[in-house]
């Protein structure tokens, strides 16, 4: 992997005054205190050693230093009790498991983790799935992985919650450009720019693009992510509006038979297997520090996600005859549909290793294509929208001689999902692809029976 980066940053003194030599020596012997937030929205942060759970944290510096492709890859490398299952065989579509609980982009997987970014729940309305390819890794300023079933994070928080905080012009000023090139023709580019003015206005923006051919046959992918934030900070108040856009086209050709892997390790079972995601997110966040012991925060958001899949699969319900000679009626149907080049006699295993004519003729005649077509072209399309707002108050108080922190909040969201699915009959090609039958097409009715396949 080749990594080229150019960085220009503005560094300001955190103290603003000159520290005497004795005071500096005294600071050197003090232990570093790490404070983290443990709620979806910003609240009063706690020292990590005062939280009754092994919270794991990371900063943008640590994420960049790991050179991980995305957030899921970083968690797999650097966080404890996290592992990745690549069922889809695409680097941007992993199942992330934490202590046996999963956050997966695969519909139907039991989701046991919740993911939040600046107070917005990233688990999608339909199936509560988590699409890791839609999270802008370059824009993450910090993260906290909180284990356990935490009611503060709501649905799916069975095994834990992942809280993400994005960058702004105060925490990440300056500009950077990064270029990467690696194996399998993987190339990526990213750019980011942040800063702030004396009147409290701050800004931050980043964009990244990735393309690769994949290490397996016919497995290209591409992904684009854009994130921007504009805000104003005045004394104890902070208001910001962020926008995020992602457009990905991912190929994950799934599992392969072990015997075929021994012949060719980069082979695939069937193709294509493509997932297309496009997402928009707007998030307005405000917070106000009323006192050292009280902080108020709120957000309002809108998100839209469009997803589509295209899978070429084997039709397990088809019959297994290797050869089939089209009869007179079937040949007439093929000719009427404009097909040429098929044999009228003398068909052998050598002349027709993949007898597609048999399948096409049965589709044209609507004569049990579910039994004669050995391939299926499965398509899905999903459109989701998610809008809502949340508010919380966090304050610290002493009770019974001990320091306590109380959080009160409420959230309301309105979601909608529109899902369609179809299965079109087709046939396997010599390259292990699936070709749908042209013309009117024949579709299964959900049970792959076809009394009327049209």
C-alpha cells in the first residue's frame, strides 16, 4: 500500500499563557485523564474510570494511524472483543460482531448493536441493518464503544452501542489531501478542510472516493462519501448543521464451494451480486452549557436511503437434465421470438454444454420454466426515510456523599419503508453468470411455481 498525505494545520495553545517552569514540571507528573460521552447526544463527559463498563474509545488520529479501509476494519484491528465476518466477500459489507452481537448490512441478520453519529441513529428503519459503507470514516473525530444493554441508546442495544462524533473547524482545523494505491488496483483519494473565524463561525468538509477491482473474479466496487458541517460557537452555546452524502456500488459474490476453491481460490459461485446504496443525511445539533453541572442538547434530522440489489443465483428447484433437443413447437417459438443459431438435431454435450435454448423455449411457451430454468435473477429495491428529533438534559449532582450524573431525554422519529422484490427465471452461462430470458421474461411468484410465469 502506498500512502501520500499533505497536511497543514493550525495549532493553538490550550492554555493561552506562558506556564512557568515549576508548573510545567508539575503537569508532567500528572496522569492523563480520558473523558468520554456515554449518551447519543452531547452531554457532560465522564472520566472513563468512573463508568461501570469497559468502554473502548478511539480518536481520529488513532483511526488514521491504523490505515484501515473503513470504520469496521478499524474496529476489527484495534478494539477488543470485535471480529468481522465477511459473508458477502466485500470489504465494505462486513458483519461486525461485538461479544457475539452483530451489526450487519445483510437484511435478515439479527441486529444486536446500535450505532449513532452525532445523535442520529444509523440503524436503518427496514430491518435495523447497519450499512458501514455509508458512514464517512474521514469525518469521524472520535468514537466510543459501550458494552451492555443500555436503555439510553434504545432499540437493538442488546450487546452494546457505538457512539460516533464528527469533526468540526475547532477540533480539526487545517487542510489535508490523501492518495492511496494498493493491491487489486485499489485506489482512493480524500480531501478535508476545516477552520474557524474570530466571530465563532466554524466549518469543516471532507470528500473521499474509492475504487477497486477486488481480489476475486468479477468483484469490482466503488464508493464515494461527502460530509460537511457549518456551525457557530458563542460562549456556552454551539449550533451546527451537518450534511452527509454517500453513493456506493459494491460487488460481493458471496461464498464459494470448497472443492471449487481448491481449484481456483479467487473463483466465484455465481454472478452478479451487486448492492447499490445512496444516502442523504441532514442533522441540526444544538447544545448549551448552562453551568458546570448542567448541559442541554438537542438535534433534528432527516435521512433518505435508496438501496437496490441484483443477484444471479442457482435455481435449486430446477431439474437436472444435461441435454435437451428443442422440439418442433419449441423451435417455432424460438424463431417467432427472433432467436437463431440453435440446433434442430444432433445436440451433444460438446455442442451444447449449457443448454440455454431449452430454457428459453420453455419460457416463451410458459411451459414450467421453474423446472427447466437453472438460474434466477433476483432483484430488490428499498426506499427508506427517517426524520425526527431528540433532546436531553445532563446534570451532575452530589447525593449521599457521592458524585452522580443524571440524564433525562426523549426522542421522536417517523420512518417509512417501501420494499419490492422479484425473481426472474434465467439460465447459467459458461462463465458462471446468470442470464435472464429476453423478451417478455418469466417471473416466479414467490414460491417459484409458474402456472402463469408471465
